[in-house]
C-alpha cells in the first residue's frame, strides 16, 4: 500500500517561511522552530505541511507488484465567510479499479458537501465567529445522497451559561488567541449535535424509499473541568464534553422504530468552581467514574414511537486495578516562573470489561418480564475473560464457559492464547466445577508443543486440538483428537 502526499499550500512554488505564510492557509508557519533560530514557543505543537492525495494498493503477482486499486483524494480551501483562515476540506474521493492489461475502471466520485457554521458565540467584538464547515451532504458512487442535519446554535451573547461549572447549555468556555493576537481571551464556543441523517436513492422510477434516522437528546450535556497538561491552570474551564446521559433514536419515515441508550458520562470526581466535588449520581448502582465515560449503561427498545418498552438491557462495567500510571504536572504560568505547575490527576491504565449484562423481554401478557443474565469474571493481571455464564433466563439449562490460558510469554507478549475451554451447567458460573456438570471441553496446543505452553514467537499456530464431549466411569474421555492445522 502506497500513500502519496502533497503540500498544503495554494501557490505553485511552495516556500515554507513566514514571508510566504499566506500560501499555507491552515499551517501555523509561525510555530515552526528551526535549529539555531530563536523560538518562543514553549509547548509542543502538532501539525503537518502535507495532505494525503492518493492511496494505491498493489498485490504480489509472481515476483512483481501489480496495481490493484487507487483512491484519489481532492481537497480545497473554501472561504469561511469571515476573517478567519480557511481549513483544508475534503471535496471528493474517487476509486479506480485496476486489473493488469485490462482497462482501468474509474467509478464516479464520492462528493462531500459542507455548510459553514460558527464555532464561536459571536459578540460583534471584533473577533471572528470562526466559521468551520460541517458535512451536510454526501453523494456516493452510485449517486445516492446522505443528508446530515444539525441542531441549531443554542447560545448567543444574551444566552450564555449562568455558571461555567454547572453549565447545561450546548456551548462551552475556552481561552484562545486569535490570529495575529498576543493575549488570550475567554469566549464561548458552540456544540452542534447531529439530529437527523437521511439516505435518498436518486434512481428515477426504480429507486429505494428514503430512510431517515432522527436523534434526540432528552437530557442535558455534561461538561467536565479540563485536565490537559498544556493548559495554564488559570485558564482551565469546564470545556471537556462528556456527552449526554441518554440518546434517543427514531428510525424510519413512517411507523418509526424507537430506541434509547443510556451512557456513563464519567462525571464523578469532577471539581466545581469552589473546589468541592461535583455531586454525581450512580448509574445502575455503579459510580459514574471518569474511566467509564462513553460506555453503554442501558438500552431500551419500544413497541412503537408512542408504545411501551418491549426489550431492555443493562450493563455493569468492570475495570481492573491500575496496571500503569503516569504523573501529570501542568504548565508553569509564565507570569509566575518560580511557581511550579499544578499537580494534575495522574494518567492511569486499566483493563476493562463488563461483569453483568441483564437482557429483559416483555412477555405476551404485557406486564411480565423475562430476564436473562450473563456474568463474566476476568483475570486481574491481563484482563482475560475467565468465566462467562448464561443463566438461560431461568427457562433453559444454564451454561458456564471456563477458559484457561497457556502460560504467558511476557518476553514476546503472547498472552491471550486459550489452552482449555470447558462448558458446564454450573449456575452461578465459577472457575471450579464438578465433572458431572461438564457439557463439553476442548484443549489446544501451539506450534507442536505441549498443552499449556505459549506459542512460539512469530508463529502461534494451533497444531493440535482435543475435544471431550462424553463421560465414562472415570470421568471425561477424549472423543475426538484433531492433529494438523496450520503448523503441519
């Protein structure tokens, strides 16, 4: 696979220096620090002078690479409609199929259309609204259109959050420096939500009906205090968007199908402006921890747009103890050079999973529910699933799957290779079991080694499997042994 890049400039000759900065519309030329030249930029910056213009794939045929596909990307710098500099916009992607001596087949372009929307709550104070494009239409290779609708701006100069730390509006505060400016100012910036996606078939006479998906947000947005290490402590605001607790989806143009999903937002542990902890409600009896943010807590499916809930599920998340941590210290304030930067919350690494999933269905009587529970346990060292149990909704036989793993090879990091998997009828599901409860069991060996030995580095081929699915007087007996597989 080959990637082709071009310069992000609008001139024929792309000279990268401050004298030609206007030729690089969205590249911060002034932040380029060269050896031997005074540089006043005190923190890292991340940007590129290049843009991706094509992707080519090839396949090895005999002893030579032959072209297979090409995707060509076309970009432009559309005007923003204000005094802010334009940003690179992807206009289209075009796919060309190649087959050796045969004629190339080039499909129509996939075209992206955007609408400028104000990022900043414009107060007519001499600073631009910073219009940026959002995708509002995609025309694909067959001519079908996808239209995207966004929420209107909620905030205005006369309708701003009453307090930043308890903000429930679709805008947030942030400090910034305008192009050519030297002083940071605090402004409010809009948050736009996708409210509708509509797919239309433009084939005359024989096209498919349009499909519509509407998104509703019945709760209010959650904003957490910024913890970025490159933000001056005096400029920290509640601008970390943690989403909505509930999102509602209506699918279809008539007789819409309605569903809702609840999310963990990670608001527990946040601080208010007075330094106290933010009150954070538990979700499914679980603290809404920062590391749970964005995970599904519950979901509901309705009979119709106005009908009752007919299916629902809840998820209980799992996180291991901390496996790694990194202390974080904020920037030193240039106005107080002798005062160390603040100590921020450390960055923590953990394994994650879900311990309990309860799925419920409304029965025919319209009032009774059938509940099916799935439980899981995890290895605390590597986060591997040890057991997964299904209680059969208390109407069928419960199943419990126990997985044992080959000895970990921490040198080559070959960790998650099962050596034996056993299914039992144990309820509750547990790692230890009695032989009479076993339904089936199988074990595997890797790279022609003994069962329980980690695979060889660079190989990891299953070369022998054994399956036992019946009992005799001595307990389990091997009914089928398969040797071979990838390693022979």
